[in-house]
C-alpha cells in the first residue's frame, strides 16, 4: 500500500525496493531475470529481478488492479480499469495488441492457446493469442478469483455462489451452488475438486459437479 515493491532475501534482509506513486495491489510475477508488476498509478512495470532497476514501464488510462500478470511466449498480458486488456512485449514493453471490454478486467489465465479474462461486468472473455475475441460467458455476479484450467475445462467460482465448469470453447458443462460467494481458486487432486466459500466451508466435489 505504500507504493513500494520490496525484494527480500530468504533470511528477511532487504535487497532492494522499487518506488511507485500509488499502491501495488496485486501479485508480481517473475520470469528469468525480470519481475513484472502493476501499480494503481496507471503504469505497468518491468524491473531487473536482481537489482530492482527499471527496464521499462507502460502507461494505461486507468489504475491497474489485475490479480496477476499473464506470461505467454513473448507476451505479458494485463488488464486495466480503463476496461482494456493489453499485450506487451516482455523484453521492450512495446504494445503488441489491445482490446476493449465492457468492464474492468480483474484477473485471467492462459492454457497456452488462448486467454481467459474475468471481468467486473460478470463476463469471462476468451481471447486468441492475437487478441481477437472468441467467445464470452456471463454469470449473475462478479468473478472474484482466477479460474483453474484442467483437461480442457475452466473451473471458476462466482459471487453468485456457483462454481462453473466451462469448456475452453465456451460451453457450460455444469454449475454447483454453494451457500455463499466462492472466494478461492479451485484445486484438483485426482478426480476431486476443492474450493473455499464465503460460508466458512471447504467444499469437495467430483469433476462432474456432484
């Protein structure tokens, strides 16, 4: 919240900190010798992981509140409160493509072939790696956490109390209703699916929604 990204050793020693002008609300992501992160000051950053030295920054038209940047190939993908998803070159920060949505993109994942972006307008947007809209799926409430992709199925919890199973082609397979908003990322172990709910319960169901 103080606008700094901190890098600590495993012994808790401060190695470096990177100063921005607004809170850093979401998780940074490291790949190789780079760390990628966003700030509510409307900028997306890439810094040198060893030193915290700025490599590049990219400005958007709104605060960036996106759960975790998505790394795919030569791209880093992030959403902004300006209702736009941006794909940037990981090395240079150059804009590769952008697409405007109907709501604020809050988080997302990739299966290596497409991006699944969860938005505050209650929609999941499926985008190609080139930034083309492939399909949308709408629920009754907001998507709180990023989904899980497992064997071609997207498992996503919603504020309407349902866990949705949706194929990567956008077809609804089933939904399981819990007693409150689903506030965790689902996890799979074998043929069982686990998720946490705002009703203070941990649920375990099978991959058919039973």
